C-alpha cells in the first residue's frame, strides 16, 4: 500500500510543483503577517469541531429545503463553500477568479497565474466530501485532490473562511498543500506551522 500512496504523491508533484516554485519566487519578498484566522493549522481536529456547540455538519451534496431559517442559512453556506472550494481547485478556473477564492489571494496571484499556464495543472480538481460549519465565519472541509478525475490526495482536511462576504479557501489550507510539495519545509509567504 505504501508504494501506491507514494505513486499518487509522485503524480501530484508536477501539478503543485509549479505552484511551489512560483510561490517561492513570487512571495519571497512579501511580509509574513496574516490575520489571526489564518494562523489555524491546515487540518482541524475532529475534537475542535465537535466541541463547538453551534457546529453544523452536512454532506457536500445538495439536500432538501431546510425547515428553519437557520438551517436554510447553513445549507446555503455549505453549498457555497462546496462550490467555491471545487472552483478554486479546478485547473480550468482562471487565475483572476482563484485570487478571489483564497484568503490573501492577491499575495498568491503569481502562483495562481503560473498554475494556469501549466497543462498538467489544468487537469487538477477537487471533490468535497463534507463541510462542517464551526462558526458563522469558518468551516472545516473534507476534500480530495483529483488529477484527471483520479483521487490523488483523499480525505484532506481544510478550512474555509468567510472573508468580505465570500467563502474562501483559507491561507493555512492553501499553504499546507504548498508546504507538502516542498517536502514539509515552510514556503515563503505562508505562515510558519505552529
């Protein structure tokens, strides 16, 4: 089984490798300041999500209309998070759109533009298995990175952040993927892991 996981990681390297190179080049002169919400780790523990009394969990697939306004709002937020997450990781989404769907997106404009020009990265995508609202402005997302529709990194945990009225892929989640491709070493422009 370990060989299978290693083979998948090897296929993912060309897709995110270009992003890593661009991140290092494009972000090396940027400051490392970030909002307090971006300092969360790339993966959120299940216990943290479970401890939130207001947490709402739902599968990513659309469901029947909710019976209460709060449930309807939760269903709408979950649907929006799912849509934005899939759009962000879709290799065919223009870089200008991706900048609006990731926290501190302008910091990564060069990275996202470089990804757009890579033929291999255009076959990338993501599927969302579950979204858990942990507050009015944050959610945990369980997702899978796909290459040409084939799962490469399954069961990943990320965070969505509501920023200026838009649900976005958190800086920690995006930087976690860039760091993975850099052999676990921090990437310039990304917050250091705690």
